[in-house]
C-alpha cells in the first residue's frame, strides 16, 4: 500500500496554513513508513510553496534527547538560507541554549544571557533557541561572532562555516566560578576593557547578592547535609561547586545520559555507572537528606526522601515568575529552592 500520496496531502495541508511559517518533518522509528523517501517528498512539496521544510532524522529509540535537540538545531543550521553580511563587530549569536519550555526559568535564562553580553557592550542578535519565532533565528546572519555553548557544538560550527564568521566556544554560565570564566573568556576574545568587566563582576557579586551574607543565615540549615543527584553532565561541576560552598556532602552522582556527554564534565571521584543507580540509591537512602533530579519516571516510587525537581523534564515544578538559573540570580534562585526543601 503506497502511502506517499496521503503523506504529501497531509504535509501540504499543514504547510499551507497561514499560521505555519516553518515545518519540521520527523517520524518515530516504530511508525516510520518503509520505502517512503521522506527527502524526496519534502523536496517535491517545497516546489509549490515558499516556506522552509526541514527533515530531521529520528534516532529517538537509540540516542538521548540531547542528541535529538542537537539534530533539530543542526537541521536548521544546515538548511536555512542566510546571507553573509558585514555587520557590527559587537553583534553575537548564541547557539545551543537549552530552551525546553515557555516558563520563567527558561525565559529568565534568556534575560540573564542577554544581560551578561549587554554589560560587556555586546549585542545578542539571535539565540538558538529562545522561544520566539523563526525570524529571530534567521537574525543569526547579523552576527559577527557565534557563541557556541556545550552539549553538541555541530550546529554552531555549521552556521559559522556557512556565514564565514568567527566561532567562540564557551561553557554554560552556571554558578559563580563558571560565569566569571565565561565573562573573562568573552572579554579576552573581544579585547574589552578589563576595568569595566571587573566593575560589572564586583557589582553583581558584592552589591546585588552578597554570598557571604547569605552563608550566614543558611549555615544551620545546609551545613553537613547529604545530597544525591541524578543530573545533566554539563551542570555537574556547577552543583559540585555549590555543594562545596554551602557545606553540602555529595553522596552519589547519577548521570542519566550517554557516557559520550560526560567527557571532562564529571570527576572520577563520582559514580558513573548508571546500571548501579537503584542499588546505590537504596543502600544510601537513609543517609540522604535531599535528592535532586529531573522528573524521570524511574524515580516516581521514591517517596521517603525529599526530592527537588530540576531541569528537563519537569512535570510538577513550574515557574510563573522570573526564576532563572543562569548567572548570579540563577544560583540565588537555586539555593533558595534547596534551602526551602531542607528547612
């Protein structure tokens, strides 16, 4: 039974809706139609319309969702039509910001990213992704430099090569040390006046949010508490730094994505083997004061310890006011959540 005609009819119906500006085509492996040439169909449908249609190879049964997100960004980078343009040297675009939902943790992160670059006298012209529309993504052509954030960097490399512009690799601006390193690498790269940068860091650290004052009033609640976490490997060093700063003991670390994402983001002192996860957690269940985890289904039955839900996916924690977790305000928000859970 040839279902090409039905697929073409459905795709045409979708892309011809006025509200649709861009269409991604992908299929779950268990429902993928054998002998259907998706690329050919997409190219055929493209002939009759003036809208972009991108094919995203589905690997959702074999790879983790970080890979799927990366494939989405790479598909954009590979397929979009952008023109080279001699623009302002202070314009930057950020590739591989994780934007998983339209709530104020992710929206707040966007504000913090833009705030950092604004203080460094740089303008962010496009962020992949930031929750707005396709035309904001296309503004990447205005950038003089691509800022590549971790996870997979292939989309950033692709678009930088396509535009023939510079590429700067940075880590995520989590926690104080990571963010200061982030800022220092930017000022070195753009040759920004060091006194202006130092003033910015001083104001953020010592005027807005004084960590030493905070440590005084949360000392009794956080001191020597035991925590375990089920975590994104790219945020690990951030949580380890927080734990060291606020006297928290890390009992176990469980990584819930493929080992290829670990690279240099995980200390050898922490548990790496996901297969031992249940055994280790059960052995230490009585000694853990707080467990920090995303809403992974495998942890639904743990109900005798305090669980702080964080990162993707998140089913029961919601942000309806500005609650970023990037930069200084981000770690204040996160420590506030830990403190309230342990209080």
